[in-house]
C-alpha cells in the first residue's frame, strides 16, 4: 500500500462497529480504518474490507486481546493480512515497518507539551503517515506540515464539510472520521 491510495480519496472512513463497516464499504474510499475488533474477529473484519476491494488499516491499540508488544504486530501481519496499522506507540510502528505494513502514528495534541514532543516521536520512528487528533486545528496542522517527515492525516472531532476543507487546506493529505455523514463529502 502507498500514500497515493489515501490521497486519491482523502476522506477515510474510520469504523467503530460492524454497521459502520458495512456503510464504509459502500463509499468511494479505497481505505478503511478499523477501530474495533478482537483477536477472534479481526481477521474476518480485514477480509471483509479486502473483499470489497479496499485496504484495511487496523488500529492495533483498540483490538481487544492484544497487548502493546511487537508480537501483536506480528499477529496482525500474519493472521489478518491487514495492509497497515495505526498505533500511538512508536515501537509498534517500527515493528510494522519492518514487516512491510503501512504505518500510521496517531498523536493526540492536547497541549503545547504534546506538540513539542512530536519531534521526539520522529526520532524513534518515521511512519508512513502521522494522524493528528483532534483534526479541527488547521493552524496547528499548518505549523506541523513543513517540519513533519510524514504526511499528515487529520482525525477526530470533524463535524462538517467545513472542518474537512479546513484540514485539507492547512496541508493534511486526508481526514479520518467516524462521522458517516462526512464519508461522501
């Protein structure tokens, strides 16, 4: 998987349940962020995404039954055939890159200290994409884009088309959202 598959349709459905997954598979997006599942269901969920001709990016931190260890990345790669992972943990991103998975490092920018620590995260690993949450901060996105070695995805708290346009205009290459009303914007 490459970044072009994300930029081709920059509104990425992020799904929290099976009902949302069914709806996401009907969108134009070629990529689906899986934000739910457990060790018993995640292989079937990724297969469902693949059958629809889309790429499955699994949020590793949200899969019940998996710990924050590199072996969890190995499990996802071997058992589910996921195309990539999302994680807030740089060591898991590093392992996923070693295994050839597409990687998204999710960062919660809750204050200036989190923003300052962003460069520390890049010292540990350079992901294929950096997901910034909340995604409704175009001024912050605009500050990060020129210094980030990875393209930016904006996620979280996007409420309407204006939020999407603001994030993309600020330099994000895509947005991820669980808000189904925005998937076809």
